């Protein structure tokens, strides 16, 4: 009988803490938003907000992006990224560092299609808008929804981040509690000064 990868691996110790913070955050606006920091080809920093889409079977963090945007070029040149995920209601912050991999429909069509189908019709519409970052085109197209059953556009990309380091800052305690885990150390927890 084949082994199910999600059940055969144990979760890193920080994953239940992150899940708990997300649950405490509830349906608060922005609860799934995190900031992705990367480096442009000219060496300057870039930060933008993306929506958390889930975990791969291997435990990598997954996000979506548009191949026509600047992110894919930046990530192809320098795949090291850091994410900052602030949970305001839960009063916790997680910093997640890792290596980003870009996947197109040719790399993992099942994963991309699954993410596409989970989007709401309104959430899919941004991939039908004009080229991101170009001068504004008043004529559009600017659809407000893309119906269920439509195929993913060719410029939909999956960003899969293999995490190497995670830090948690719990702002509820006094003093604040800060700890970190490194993949290279088998995710053993270390306490840090806040």
C-alpha cells in the first residue's frame, strides 16, 4: 500500500502554533494575508502582500501569483525569501524564511487547478485583468467574476516555499516570548530575547 506523504511525516513543532494563531484570528480581515520580502535583480528589496493558499503535501507553504508581474522574475533570480505574518487579534507574529520555487501548469497542473477551483469567482477575476504594473487601461477588461469551471489562465503560477527557518513572536506574554526553529537543526526550538 502506498504511503500517504502528509500522514507519514510529522509536522514541525511550529505548525500547530501557527494554526492556533490563525484560529484565534478567526475571520478577521487580513487573517490570511502575509508579506513576502524578496530581492530585485538590481539588489533592491521588494515587499508585497499575498494570500496564504495552503500547504503542499510535503509541507511547503503555497501562494499564487501572476506570471506577468515582477515577482516571478525576482524569484527566479533570487529564490531566498522571508514572509512576515502578523495576527493582530492573536497578538502573534511569525517570520518564515525559505526558498521559493515557481510552478506553472506544466510543472504541477493538479495543484494549480486545485488552487484555482478553490478561489471564489470574484477572487479569480484578477487573473483576467490587464497586465499588472503596466499603465492603467481604462477600457480593461475588468471582469468582476470568473465562473466556476473555467480553466486556469496560463499566467497563473504557484509559489511553493520550502521553509528553512521560522520565528514566532508572542506579544501577549511579559516579557514577550520569542522563539525560533531551523530545519537544519531538525526544527528544535530555541528561545530568543524578544
